[in-house]
C-alpha cells in the first residue's frame, strides 16, 4: 500500500491500527480519513468501522455526515443490527433533505433493506422514498434495485401484476452488460451480490 493510501486499509490488525492512527494524528482533515477507512472495512470489521465513525462524528467538520450514516448502516447490517441500520439510513436521508447538494445511495438502500428483511410495517415509508427519488436513477444497478424493491413490496401486498411488471424491469436492468459511459463500461452494473434478490424476482415474475 502506498503512503497516500494509509486510510484505505482492506484489513485491520494491531499493526495497521497503530500505523493508521499515527498518520491520522498528523493529518489535517481527520474527518475524511476516518470516514473513508470506515467505509472500506464496514462489512469485514464492522466493530472497527463503528469505532472510527464514532470518532468522525465527534469532530466538528460535518460535510460528509450523510455518507457517514450510510457507512454506519453498512456496519450495522454486517452485525445483523437491521433496526439500527434502518435508523442510520433514515438519518442519511434527513441529512440529504437538509443539504440536498450532497447525495448518497440511502434513497435506494433504505427501502431495499426494508424489503429484504420483510419489515412490512415500513413498506409505506419505503414506497414513499422510492417514489420521491425515482428521478435519481442513473446506473443499471439503480434501476434494478428500485424495481426490485417495488416488486417485492407489491408481491407482499397482493398486487401480483404490478409486482411482475417491476420484476421484469429489474431483470432488464440486470441483463445490461455495459453502463453506457465511454470510459467506465463496467460502472454501475448489477453484480453477483444480488443473486438472492434475483432468485426472489424470478419467483415473483413466474
């Protein structure tokens, strides 16, 4: 790892931690380094990510709060703390409403987390968020997740035809192999991490 990547560690141990905090102590913008490092290890070391984010939120700079809440949600999900993850995504959305120039994927991750965990009491909230932010869909994966969430909600509430239609649209997005961006053809495509969702959509579409 280069000297410039000291805050992008993909593994964490006592030696890495010592080096990270030694560099952090001398850094000016401590906030961004804490948040970026937390985001990278949020799924493999959620305990460390949450520790770093606690330090991030204790500092004065609040520019990246919305994304920090999303990173916190990712760590909570890795720990199986779904309710805390939902709350964190909610805080990210609140932050975006206050500072609309700073956007995250909370608008799609919040409802997707709700439907993946069958939190039916939050379906109405999920639908409202999906509808309010539909114009933000850009990449194939965005369209996939949006229609997938809609499909699962409608299937669960008995709207089978609507659910099947959304499932079909999600499949269309999943089959796209090029993003359409000249120099980033693989950017924003649907990956293997959504295999479980795809299987569920097959059942809905059938």
